[in-house]
C-alpha cells in the first residue's frame, strides 16, 4: 500500500522576519560521507543533513560494510574502509529519490572489485543515466543501463584508466562521479565542462589529502589516490535558504537574517538574479576553516521587477529556478528564463509542473522551447499539483504568502528528501503554512 499523499496549505497574511537557520548542505553531505567511506580512519562530519536523499547514501554505504555512528547530536562519524575496502552488498542498492547518490556511487563502484546494481523509486528510475555511464566506460568500466535509465548494473574487477573527459552539458554529479572513479584509476582523470557547475567535490578532496589540479576550465585528479580521514563542517544549504530568502522578499515585514549559509559561488547565482530584480539582499561573510565559504544572509522586502535572466546564470541556478518563477509571479513586468531544458529531466518535468501550477493560480505564463516567460500580477488562491517534486512544492508554498486566498500544494511528501522540517522552519520565519494529510 502506498503512503498517503500529504499537502501544504499556505495562507496570506504572513509576516516574515527574525533570525533563523537552515539544515546542512545536501550536496556537501553526500560527498563528505562518500569520501569518508573511501578514506583511512574515522571522518567526523558536523551538520550532516538528515534528509531522505542523504540517508539513502548512508544506507548504501552501510550495505557495503561501512560503519556509521550517529549517536552524537548533529555529528556523523564514518569509519573509512580505504579506497578499495568496500564489500559487496547483498542486494541492489536502493537510492530512493536521490539522483546524486546514484550518479556519485556509480563512479565509486566502477572501480570496486564486486558487481553492483543501483535502483531507486519510480521517479529516479525514469531519469537519464547514460550521461554518467558513457564516460565511465571510456575509463574501462563495464556499466549497463536500461534504455539509458536505471537500473545501473556495474561489473566489478575492471581496471580503470584515467582519461580526459569533455562534458557537453555542465553537471556537478557527472563531474564528481568521474573524479571519484579517477581516484581508483591509473593515471590522470580530468573533466572539462562548457560552463561552471558546483565544485564541492574539488573543494573537499584536498581536506582528505588528495591534490586537485586546476587547468583553465578543467579539474583533474591523479590515481590511484590515498584518502586520509578528516573533519568536515557542513554549512547551511543555500538551496534550502533560498525559499526563506524569497519569502523575506515577497512577504517580509522587516529584516530576515539566515545564519551560517554556504555561499559557494557555484551555488549562489540566484542572489545575482534577485538583485537584478531589485532585491535588497546583503551577505555578511563568517569565518570558515575549510574551502567552503559561508555567510549570514540578510533580506529586506521591497518591490521587484521582471528581468531577462542571463543564460550563463541559468545552469548555476538550476535547482532554484522553480522558486525564481514563483517570485517572478509577483514581480512587476515579465521575467524570461531560457536555456533551462535540464529542468525537464529532474524529479519531474519542472518546466511543465511550474507552468501548470502558475496557471492554476491565475498567473500568466508562456512556455518557450527551453524555459518560461512569466508575467507578474495578482495571484489567486487555488490548488497546485507538485507532481511529487520537492522544489516545485516549496516554491508554491512560498508563493502562497502573496495570494488572495489559500493555496493548497498536493503531493509534498518528497520535500523531506532535501529539507526536513521545512514547514517548522517556514513557520518560524513567519509563513502561514500548515502540512496536512
């Protein structure tokens, strides 16, 4: 029997202000746990995100013999097994809804001594995986997909050889998978992308004692490598903070301060876009002992206006684009986003899900080939189907604060994959939101 569907209800009348924090960064949490498993010794991760996606990574590591200790609040200890120390799982590794887990672990498992199979939920089983499988084959891995989609079947005991990869589409997940495979390969593995993508893996590797070579637009590692256990302090997740930033801009009643957020420049293009729209956002850096910059983010409400989003900002803001469309719905004039075809192959077809949702609450939206044009104006109450997509659900939950009546967002249970406690945090910031079902 399937789990009952849950829904958010957001009501107008929010007074967003005060001081809050958000859970740890999802991308960094995944990577820190995986690198800790491949290291020698015990890695301590503070602020590990206790969300379903990250817990899927931990479950997979545990199934491959990695000892994990979560007894101390807010602290995860990973007993590393060394580069080739993972053991064969007894069954297929189920990664739930986590595409990051599946792609990164494909890179790890390509160089291990045992066969493995990666599966996920119905949404993940529809997502494209040849983009990671094909370059892994170039390194000597034996990787099979089903018509380009999961399950991913990997044959062990394949000797990997480092090589130069040139990605056609920027992807932090693919880049990271290839670098993880490169740790186990003979020689240098380099990855070049046509545009910047998240660089958390490259920033973390030196903390584990692995040199990273930067050459123009490429990043490289030499293998086989030896990883040493370390301590990782995970900052607040910018993608989670983005929903509160937007709430402060469109429903704020004063200053909102979000503490300790990761502000890695490969993640924060949304700030640039919102400032282009007229947003009053101030970033106050705080001390950091590792390679990940972090800051307190101060937000004040004001009038926003529509913009044409520069295409070079779109890949960096990809996860936040559903939220940007929601903000555009209450901005003056039109906002146009193009170059966002990647949104069609996320947890849902996010372009379609957002367009249908905006139309359901009376917002004028035009579908273009690889994006959307949104005309700001009044937002009415109504019902929106998130199509099981956590980012679509949270975007409309924020937009509901500016509607003329309640907005109900259906099928929101997957919000826990990335932002556990979203409704509690949103309520603490002043949003009038409840979760039902």
